[in-house]
């Protein structure tokens, strides 16, 4: 709480001078230029500019984030969704806090951050060439985590590299961008299915565990 309050106070002068920051940061009504899109050139421009398409991508984005959180990112806590939410506002520290901390390894953190990033890229209304700075180094790591055969990993990585070097984008290159992103996200989910397996923790009451 103290760190959150400090961040709000530090950011106050900026927000005071730029009151439109939040409205611009979350400008859902923004219209992107079809001619600059790297990822959706394979769909008609009328669909690309439509509100249902934008809302559909937003829905898929939220759904994928929730699915990964529920089935992958919460695993180190050994809790179900309801008990995991309670960890955010605990009356006291959970008795297995040290065990949870040991399960949150650098590998887990890296995988979580990059899968969230790639989900955002997959569901973006329009990607431009500068976004390749994120995808270029995240793709090989997540393809490795997927457990695909090395030949498939190199083929997908090479296809992504090729597609992002096509200028201007074409229906084929943009479909390749979206296709490889989708395969990478699904592969990362499947490849981490056996991580942190084991019995779930139950409700912690008075320092005692009650399994469900």
C-alpha cells in the first residue's frame, strides 16, 4: 500500500500537467490506419475498422489473460481462484508463504511476463514495426518452453522473422505474424502444463489448512 501511495504522489505532477493521460492511454475509440498494420492486413479494411472487431479482440484478450492466470500463473500458490484472490488482501501472512516464494523462480517470472506480452501482441488491434522489439526475443524463449521439436521451433521463429521484415505488410506476411503468435501462445500454455503440479491448498483458517 505504501509503495502504491508513493507512486501516485510521484505521478501527480505529471498527471496535473497532462490531464488527458489516462483517456489517451485507454482510448478505445482510436482508429488505426489500415495501411500501417503489420498483423491484420489479411482481413478486409472494413472489418479492421469496425467496432465489433475491436471489441472482439478485447474480449479474447481478457479471456486469454484470465485463462492463463487461472490455469498457469496461479499455480505456485497451490490455491484455487477464490483462495488466490484472498491472498491479495490477507488478514495475515499465509502459513506457506516461504514455500510459495520458492516456487516463484526466475524461469516462472520470465515465462509469465512473456506469455502476457505475447497475448497482448496477439490481440492487439494493430501492430506496427517497432513492436518487433518485444516479439523478436520473446518468441524463441516461448517456443523453447512449448516443447516443440527443434525443427518446428526454428521454422516458426524463421517465419516470424521473415514476416516482420516484409514492408509494407501483405496478406501473407500479416497472416504469418498472427499465426505464429497464436501458435506461440498455445504452445507456451501446453508446454507448461506439468509445472507446479500437486495437491491444491485449501482454506487457511487459524493457521490450519482445510482442503477442499
